[in-house]
């Protein structure tokens, strides 16, 4: 295996999520299309009774290297609604996340089970509060049979004919962890605002390929907010942001989307066009289409001039697909992430 692939393996083992920050959890450019990886309290939110969400992210840094593929699949919804007030409900969901790279030699997977509870804080349902809890199981598998390369240095000098391996590397041990979050929502007839905070990996977790007991994943904290409003009868403004903090590392993404309603049906066809900015790293244009219960969105990360030079050649695209239940809340404001 080439030296470049060993460097890439090192990057994967140290947990670098390209274009974001040091983190063991996959983070999407379309973070808003993966709500349960942003905040467990978002399980079941939105105007649909249930939804199925798929995300596919591909990143590569140079010719001849296999891309790092990040994918997720989740299902969530409103499990139990209060009989006399549907604004009060218990939500829940399941989510699978996976990073795969080096032509299958590296795979990191996590399985999440999440429960949430939403209550209206007043009689007219203007103010709402949601809390969520999650449990996860994570496992990383490295196929070391694919990670051998020619010995570059021997006592007699440079000799490519001598094969070698890495005897000190082992597969990190699987681990369980917990997550929790809370969101506050203010809703009016033509606008909606929500803000929340969440934490992941509250339990100390070890993820070392070198059997180093001191190499622990620190907790990750997300702070997020979103706002939706009608600009006109045919145009909706959706804007959101997320700030992620892990140890002394941080990253933020902020942006907006305009949803153009193309017809007057109860569930209209919507053309979504948006733009996000990830601080110091990339500009992210977004194009999406929502037709009845199906929605698709595509982004491509454009590295900024002030981004890290090691990421300047990074090419990243991301596809999201959401399928929502046919029965929808007629009061809901059209939004790509609800």
C-alpha cells in the first residue's frame, strides 16, 4: 500500500472528519438533513408523522486514493400522541452511521436508539419544549491484511523488495455511549423559531488502534438554531446554524434556503436553493426538490481560500433523500429539514 494511504489511515484513526473538526462522529454538510445526529430531541419533530432519511457523503483528497464514504440511514416519528392535544407527543427513532474508506479496509459504524418528548408550554401551543435521550453502540474494523507496503528503509539501505506490516496496530474495542439534548420552539402562524443544545459521548470511550488506555473520545456538544417564515405566498425562507465543540476544537456552519412553491396543492412541489458557509473551510451550495412525500438534496463543498492547505484539494459532495408520511400537519411551514 502506498505511503499516502497510510497517511490517510492515520487521519482516519485520529478521527479527522474532513472539512469539519476532530470528531469520531460523522458530520454532514447537510447536517439539517440528519436531525438525530444534531440533537436527540429532534426525533419525531416536523409536520410528518414519520420520516425515513438517507445521507451519502463522498470525500477524496487526490487521484489514486479511494474516497472516504460517510453514509447514514434513519427512521423516526411520533410514537404516541396525546389524545386531546397532538402538540404533546413521544417521539423515537433508529439511526445507523458508517464511515468507510481505503477500499473497504477501514469501516467505522455506530447504531443509535433515540427517544424524545415534546410538550406545549401554553394553551395556544406557541411555545414548546423537547427533550431527548439516546444510546449508541460503535465499532471500528480495520482489515490489516490490506495495509502492507514495501519496506523503504533497511540496514543495507533502501529496499522495496522487503515486505512489512504494522504489528502494533489492533482493532479498537467496540463501546457504548449516551447522548442527550433539549430544544425550545416558538411558533406563530407564518413563522417558527427553534434553538437547542445537545451532547454526545457522555460516557468515557476509548478508541485506540494502539491499545492506548489514555486515548479517549471527548464529549461533543452541538448548539443549533433555525428560523422559518413565509416571504410571500409562494416563497419560504429557511435559515439555520450549528456550532460544534469538542475539547478545545470547534466548528460552525451557517446558511439559508429559499423554498419556491411551484403549485397550490395541499403538499406542494418545492424547489429548494440554498447556501451555507462552514467557518474558514468551505462554501456549500444546495439544490433540492420536494415532490409530495419525497425530497432530495445535493451539496458540493467549495474550499475557501483561507481553508487549511491540506484540505484545499479536498472534493466533497453529499446527497440526502427524505421520505415523509403522506399525512402531514397542514399548519407546518415547508422546510427541508422538518
